[in-house]
């Protein structure tokens, strides 16, 4: 650490207190202006989706087709339907919805085999009442066997929990916001949302 670059614990606390306070402030209802520019350049909206649509269009052009081939041309002629099997990513989902509802093309989307299998397992486990147990088991497996460098990511979570145990105040705004959910997860009454209970919770971290 270079001389003069370190900050005191009080400065660190003040800095994060300001960030937490700002985080919980009510956001503006106006949102981001469509005309807002960054660095003098206006970013096109849905750029990744536009590029994906262009890539597929180029692929269709190889066989002499285009997106217009999937539009109904007459009431008595059966339209050509394109079935797209893609990842469950916002880029592709936004593109398919645009083609179907924005351009009225006959395009249908199905999930890729990996996601279909994953979704089927989740639905089956939920129907059997085992989904929560399964998710917790997967989390525990990842603690030891990765990904995240053989549990390194989990170690960072433990280190952060240990830091919170040492430095966080029982009346910290962040803890006050999440403590009702913590009590619910532990099956405890909301009447236990007291300073003593929050202090005991902090002292129990990272267990």
C-alpha cells in the first residue's frame, strides 16, 4: 500500500454509510432519458439483439431467404414458420418477441436441450417438495468443489461475514432492511426484531 493512500476505519465506515443511505433512497420515477448520451456517443438500444438479428439474417441469405419469408402473404396460403432453438438469454428472447409481436412474423422459440432438461428437473423437484433441499445441496457442493476456484468464492463470503460481525452496528440500515427476511428464513417471530437479536445474529456470523 502506497504511503498516504490508506484510509482509517472511521473513513471507511463513513464512506459505506453514505453508499448505503444512497442505495435506500427512492429512485427517480423518470428513469433514464432516451436521449442521454455517454461520452458524446448515444448507445443504440438493444444493440446485442440487433446484432443477433443481423447475424441470423445473413445466415438466411445464404439459402436465399430473409425475415420477410415468415410473413403471411395471403389468407389462403399457409405461412412458413421458423422455429428457433436458442439459449434462454435476453438477447434472443427480445429478438423473438420483436419478430413475433413487433413485425408479426411466424416465429416460434423453444429452449435449448440443456435448459429444457434443467427446467424439467426444477419443476419435478418443486412438485415433489424437494426444490429447496436441492438448491441448498447444490450450494453446499459448490462450497468444496467449485466452480469459483475450489470454494474460493465461498471463502470470500465467509471473510465478508466475519468483517460484518466485527464492524457492523446492530442498527445498521442494511441490516434493518434485511433482518425481517432473516427472521422469516429462520422461522422466528418478527417480534424478535430487536437490537439484542440483531447483535446476536452479527456475533454468530459467519456460521
